[in-house]
């Protein structure tokens, strides 16, 4: 597992935010089309049947798949960097980081200007704590132990 210093993680934020936005937008677009198709199904059911433009529905289903593929590709790119996607909708990313001979997770949420929190691997987002001097000191000296 790749680990990041605070400085390394911070430097990746612009690229990761762009990838995450692409994933969020793709997911929302797919959900919007799916909602329209669900409404069409409901109207068909309530009317006891109706004429449907099968070609248009097929096109919408293909659009859903295209948007979902964009989501999968964006998440795969983030994973390939070594960053963990925890929640697409919340825009939540974790960066493994070694501090005091323990792997913890630097925690960032889309909309935050910088990485300012961390949590243990087990505690998750609910266990978020503000960064302390250990993280900043490590960034200043790279991977050398203090």
C-alpha cells in the first residue's frame, strides 16, 4: 500500500478534485436519466400500457451506461494513484499515511481547501481529528524518521 506525506497528498488535490467532480457529475447524470425512466415505467403501469419510443428508451439506457462508465473510470484513476474513495456523493477521499510507525488516513472532503483532518483505519469519518504537529513535521522532513 502506498503511503503519502501530507505535502504529497495536498499536491494531488487539484487532480483528485477534478476526477472526483467527474465521478459525481456522472453519477448524478445517470441517476437523473434513471429517474425519468422510472417515471415512464410508473406511467405505463398506471395507464395499463401505452406506446413507448423504444429507440429513445434504449438511447437513455446507453447514456446511463456511458455516465456510469465515466464514474468507474474516474474512481479507477483515483485508486491507481493510491487514494481511497470512501464516498462519491460526499466527495470523501482518504490518503494512507505513516505516522509514528502506524498507518492512519489523511481525510479530505470535496469543498475543503486543504487536508486538515485524519483518522485511524478503524474509526472512519466519524473519528476525524484535526491534524497535529506530527503530520506537519513529517511533511517538512519527508520520509525520514524524527
